[in-house]
C-alpha cells in the first residue's frame, strides 16, 4: 500500500543543519523560503536539498543531536528496559540515518557504530511490534493506540496487520449474526 | 525567481492560503486518499493551484540564466510536487475505476451544498468508463443471454469500498465520543476519545467524518 | 452438473500468471451461452405447466434458475477480470500492446483497449489548464534530477527536452533527465545505472 | 459488503461458493435426475442424498424454500472443530478446503443449529494461527517457506504474501535497491517468456 521509498520521500522534508561553502541569496521555493546561505554559517534546509548540495560538494552536514553514539546507547538501553515503545528523537530516525550515512558518512562521527545502534534499536522495536500484534489479535480488541511508533515501522507490517484485522472483523460480524444478502 | 502567484484566493469566507500551505494541504489530501478505502471529496482547488505554481515556476526557469545554481533546486522541487500530484490523481482514478457505479450513485445523491466527490474531468471519465464496461459486457455476453438475463442487476454487481477496513491515523484535534463498536448481543458499545497527537489503528467507518473535517489524518 | 463450462473459465483466470493473457476462450463462452439458452427454454416449458396446475415443477425451475444466475456470474466475471488485466497492461506496456498479447484478445477486447486508451489520454490532457499531466509518469518518488542510463536495445534517435538529438544505440551510456526517460526505463529500453 | 470474496466478480469468491455440501432432497425435482451421477432416475426424488455446490444448495435451501436440506461438511462438524480447538496451528487448512474461512462464513447463511459454534471456531482458528503466519512471513525470507504455505488456506496465503511483501520491500529499501528505476514487472516477465519461446522453438 505504501512503498518505503514514499516514507523516505516524506522524511526528506525534515530539516537538517548544513554548513555551506558558498553564498546564495534566499531561494523562494513553492514550499517556503530557504536561506540565505553563507559560507561557514550553519543553516537549516530540507533533507532532499541537503543531499543534493552534498552530492555537489557544496556543504558539510551537521549530524542531528540524536545521531550520537552515547545518546543512542542510552536509547537502546531504554528501549530494552521498557515494555512499551519509547518515544524516538526523530519520527524519521531510520530514514534520516540511512540517507545521511550514505551521502555524508565522513560528516558523521563513528558512523559505523551509529549504523549498528540504529539497527539494534529498530530490531528491538520490530520484535516488540510483532508480539503486540499477536496479543492484539488474540485479545478480541477492536482498536489499539500506537503512540511513538514511526511511519516506517508501521509500514513494514501495514498490509499484514490491516488485512488480518479486516478478516477478524468479518469473522466477528458473523458471530453477532448480521444476516447478509445472499449472492451465489 | 519567486513564485509569483503566492496566494490562492478563495470564496468570500475562505481564508487566503500561501502556496506553501496549499502544498501542505495537498500532501495531507494525498495521504488521506492513499489510505482511505473510499473516495474522498475532490480537492480540485489544491490540484489546480499547484499545477499553476509549477507552470509559473517552469516559466521562471526558462528565463533564468543557464547554470544558475538555483535552477536544479527549483526543478527538484517541481519533480517532488509533480510526484505528489500524479500519485494523488492516480489513486483517485483507480478508485473511480474500481467503484464506478457506486461513486456515480453517491455523486447523484449529493446535496447541492455538499462538496463534489469528483472533479468535472473525473466525472466525465467515470461516465465514459462505466459506459464502456457495460457496453463490453453487453456486446460479448448480456445480449446473447436469454431474455430475462440480459440486464446487469446493480444490486448484485455494484462493487463498494469496504468502509470497515482498518486504517492507521494520527489525531490533529481532540475528538470525543467516537463510537467504534456498535452495541451487539455479546458486547456493549465501545466509545473512545481521541487525544491530539495520539496514533491509533481502528476501522475506517466511524472515522470517515473526522477525516473529512481534518480532525484526524490517515497515516 | 450445471455451469461446469463457466467454472472452467474461472479456473482459467485463477491459473493465469501475472503479466500474461490467456487466449480469449470463445468456444467456452459460446457453450456457456448455449447452456443458458437450454436452461431458460426448459424453465419456460415448466413454468407454463406449473401455472397450468403442475406446481410440483417449481423445484426444477428454481434449480435451473440458480444455474442461469451462476452461469451469468461466471461469464461476466470472466470478462471483467480480463478487462482488469487489459487495463493493467495499458499502464505497464504503454499505449501499444505487444503483438503476442494482442493476439490473445478478442476483437471487442482490442476495441475496449483502444477506448480505454483514449479516455485515459483525454482525462490526463484535461487536468489543469496547461496541457495536462501524464499520470503514467512519476511512478516512484524522485531521488535525483538526472540519471545515468545504458541502452539495452537499439532504439534510434531521441530528442531531449532541451532539443538535442541523441542516438540510443545498444550499450551506449547517457546522462538524461529522469523525467524524460522514465518511460523508456519502464519499457525496458534503457537501464538505470546506480553506483 | 461483508467480505472481499462476496464481490460479484471475485474469482476466489466464485471458487469458494463452488465447494460441496452434503444435501438430502426433500421435494421431488423433476427431470433433473442427471445431476445425481450415482443414479439413473429421470428425477431427483425425496430422500436422495447427494453433494451440491454451495451456490446450488443455497438456491434450494433457505428460509423460503426447503427443496433440499443440508448437512454441514465434515471439516466444519464437531469432530474437526475439536481438533482445531486443541491446536489449530498444526492443521493443514489447505487440505480442509482451500477456502476454509470464506466457505465457512458462507455456510453461516444456512439456518442450522451448528452455525454459532462454527462462527466461534473460525475466529479461534484464525487467532491461534496468526502468529505462525506472521513469523514465517517475516523471518523466512530466502528460506523455503513452502512447507508452511502449503498448509495455509487461500485467505491465510494472502496474509502471508502481504507480510512477506512488507518485509522484502523494506529490505530493498535498506539496501538502497529502491533508488534504481526499473523495468515494469509485466514487461520483464513478457520479455523472459518470449526469450524462452524463441529458444525452445
């Protein structure tokens, strides 16, 4: 239903900080104004644009605060200790990591450790997600609150989960005796 | 190089939106349309406004100096907006094809003051599509059948979207008293309050009016 | 048993692999219509007799009626699902169908494909006020403006958006605007090279 | 509309309503004796037992009509319900009818004392099996899944495919494969088939 590339497309609207190595007046985009850019001065721009500038060697990327080995280690511990999903520092943590590690590896300290930690956190959360799906379906509940789950996480189980619940709803409706029009 | 039609004039009471706000609304409409089982109201204004913005920007690009740094950034933005527009209209077209008779019926039952379900172009397409499919059935099958079988029984053949499909949503405005499960023999009725910022998974049906009013967004 | 042929048509659809089109089964369709005709005629006879007093004949009438309806459902489902497939092909192959696929369509299906092609084109042209929007493009979110491509076949001349003429020769490599070569990639004429 | 397969044009819906039900003729059905292949009689006479597809049985047995009476197919009777309640995960639902849930749901349209128990059994069965379907669809990427999928009913297979699709799409994204613009699936398959045909002819 939704391609991960589309989730990434949404993530690319996130603002990241870059330090440009050139000067540029304000750019009037349809989606809002960007800049001005001054050499050496940090500025926030959308991720898609940062990737483009980086590819053209026109900037250095400042990693987001949370993209830091110590902070991520704490986060991993918190996620391990908690029964529930903990709030993530960015709702696009997976996509932003993935993109920045590809196009701006050199700008990110201990990039390999960051990659591993993010993947560990992801795996912890996905395992939690699967057992909560199982509990949810077995519980006869008809709805659930899913705070702190990110879009990419939702997306990996989206079809499976919605189709299962659709089916459960039909089976439950059978039981409560809704007489259906016949169609043979 | 600035987007010169920065504002979209509305009717008397409507607020005037900036191009950036229109784009945001369009993106929201795109995701809602993507995840809702039924066809939502047409957002013709948003689509037309964004297409005008793109055209204006393309003209600006033509006039700009070759090799200007900004050109590629503007072009990338145009590509991104065009993607949202095409994807949005494609999803709608698919639903129109899947549920043609149902949608045309809904549209014919619509009250004067309600917003249209289809844009004029979509309506024309839906009509032509329905005629062509029924014509095909007729020429290859129905007219060769015995006298009492020659018509399509719409009660049986109309395909409807399943409004009971499950969807994911994010709450934009506190909304009280959503009846998510009617009272049945075995269970009592179930009512939930939606708090701003929360995410839920539930059936689409009780939420349909709140998607239309933007109190919740589908994710 | 009633509606056996009709069921065969449905089994044929179920077997059909994605991206293929089985030959239009004119023979089976005719047999289904013949069976319907026979059921209908028998029923007419029995209904007249039943009205004249032999009401015990109604059981057979009901059963044949169910058979008529079943045949109708299967036959229409056969046509409907083939149209769905034809439509999908319009989006995947473009406005010209490969000859071997077209060969498997019946005449009315070819006509329907052309009609669909036309209404789709008219619709896309009517979007907005500036010449429309090609919805068969931009199938994936854009990543870069330009893409590096390699020709998989000899395709001949190609005019780029800025008016240059390129010759797309097998194995030649080019740097093109994504928006102008997406179709050629989808149709397997160019290959997108990613590093 | 209750379920996807109720859609008039749905292939699985048509196939599910083709499943057989044991019936007993209650009123004579004249001149249709040939529907019972085990007898030479011209008519179907009261007391005759035969199996009819759901769509036919439904036309002859309803609140208004009792031309035949029906029995529940064995895979929905108490014996099988007990097996499913004991441990549904080990049961080969494909063998019990490739449309176990869909056909089971259709059967509930009959006025029959067991329908409530059948409805409960369908829910329980799905609830018990869902974890296995999910885990196998999510973990066994690149492994042979046929031993699992061969025991799934058509609806479950659909769920399995959805789960696996979600995973493969994510993995393609993770390895940046999604960045590559590709030939449409239909075109690719069509080419491949053409090549095979040319090589074998």
